C-alpha cells in the first residue's frame, strides 16, 4: 500500500467518526436520547429471589402497579399484576 491508500483509509475513518458524532449531537439536540439524571424514575425492582439456578422471581414496580415476573431461559412470564402498596418511609438513624 502506498501513502495514497493510507490517506484514503484515514480520511474514511475520520469521516465515519464525524458522521457518528454528528448524528449523536443531533439526537441529543432534538431530545431523542434518554432523559437526564434528574428525570423521575418510573421503573424499580422492589424485590428479587432465586428459585433455582436458572429461574428468578422479581417484583417490578411501574407507574403505581407492581408486576410479579418469573424470569428463566425458556422465557419470561408475568405471573400477576396488582396495585402497588405505599412505600414504607425509611427513617434516618440519629448518630447520638
């Protein structure tokens, strides 16, 4: 390979990186990416327990509802769905 081929390869790499950065900047500018760290979180894993080495039960909280999910290699199943109980308020321990 002579220097023209190296220069062409370098230019192609720089053009590709510039396109990727331009699309990322445009997506962020138009609000197409996820919200920032101060956005309220809608999804929370309340509890999780291993049934056996391949399966797990999870309680997932989303928009005031809780879903009991059975996760495994054969597929994921929604076992039940119910209204979420109020979250217990955790009191800070005083350091006295």
